[in-house]
C-alpha cells in the first residue's frame, strides 16, 4: 500500500495532511467500498425489512474516504433507529445477499456516542487499509444508533469456520482496543428466530 496507509495507534489509514504536502493524490485503495444508510426511525406501515436501505456513496481512494467521513458518516450524527453500513462494493448489507447468506456477525453494544464514533472510525480505517489477515472473509461493518444503547457489528462470510471467525474477532478487539467480551451470531439463527442470545462464539 502507499505510504499514506500506515498502521497507527488508531487504525490503518492516516488522514492526508492539511497543508497539502502529501497531496500527490488520489491514493487508491485495494478495493472499492460502499456506504449505505438505513433510517428506520419512521418506518412505513407494512414495509418490508430493508426497504429503507439506501446505497449512498462508493469510493476507492483515501481522499474520498476522509471527505465522506468528515462531512457525513459519523454515527453520532444519526437519529435514533438509524444505521450506517460500510460494505465491500458488490455486497449488500442484507442476509439475502449471496456473500452474506452463510455468514454471521461479531457484535457488541456501546453506551457512549464519542466511544461509538471512535470505534467506528478505527474499524473503517482497518477495513479499507486491509489490516485483517482474513480480509476476504469480511463483508462490512454496521453502526446502529438506538435509544438506549448503540451497537457495532462486523459481518463475515463463513459462519461455520470457527477458527477464522475467532481470529477476526480477536483482531477486531485489538484494533478498537476493546477489553470486554464480544459475541458472534449466525445470520441463519436470526433468520429462523432461534434463541441463542449468547452467540455461537465469543472472544
């Protein structure tokens, strides 16, 4: 990767310097990513789940990422019951998407908005900076803003591969400097409404 994509204490991507000394731009990422927005605060009566999900912006450079994040994509700016998603371009943040159908997610709750913003940004930088060894296994990440507790969830492709999922979960905790337990749940369990509140795996 370019020198601008450096590992740092807060993640993997350094923000371009304001004075323009680094601006030889644009600095390409290894893949394209897409931001999605879902506002469920005012659901239409009888509307199907996911009907309010919107593809907002696709980017593939460091400069586009910082412009988008600084201006728009901070979870603390969201109304209650709204979600931001960052997924690999070509994957929709839905259980029905072929890349997600056999997958699951690592998730945990966050009680303070500043903490949510920090962990969200650290996760975004790690994803677009390709900091996960199992990067091909990751679909994307979701920040969910709710009335009482917010949530972060990292979606992956192959729920049944416990070794890979555990490795991803441990790496994610390291990236966001999170010390409490996080749990992994299968999309299939949620789809079938199976009760498994503790999740299938935890780290």
